[in-house]
């Protein structure tokens, strides 16, 4: 695993603290954040399936402003991701 540093509002940390520890749902902050990121990625990948798929060979010069590459889940969990699907971005999500 890799370490990622993220700045979050204090209110998020307070909410996280209520969910971790001996009486919490998660054993640690890290596990809670990993679960949250996993759920977010699964949701986004499901949404990405509704985007228009483009063949890699159709794109001369990959343009990250208009296209996104999404890893294809391999059937063998031990095997690293080796291929990606490319989708055209129809609209950016505003945060």
C-alpha cells in the first residue's frame, strides 16, 4: 500500500473518530477511509459504464481534459491491472 496525505475539514475528523476504535464500526481511520474510497470508486466505475466507450486506437493524442482511462478489473485478484478502457468525458462533476 502507498501512503496518501489528505487535508480534510475538522468536522470530518470528528465524524471519523465516532466510527473508529473499540466500540466503533472500523478498527482504524485508515480502514474507514479505505472503505470509503473503495465505495466511491465502485460507484464511479458503475457510472463510467454509461459513458461512451472509445477505442484506444481512435485517439491519436490522449487528451485528459476530454477523455478518462479506467482500469479493467482482472478476474485474477493477484494479477495487476494491465488494461484500461477509455471513455469520453461528457461533463465534469462539480464538487
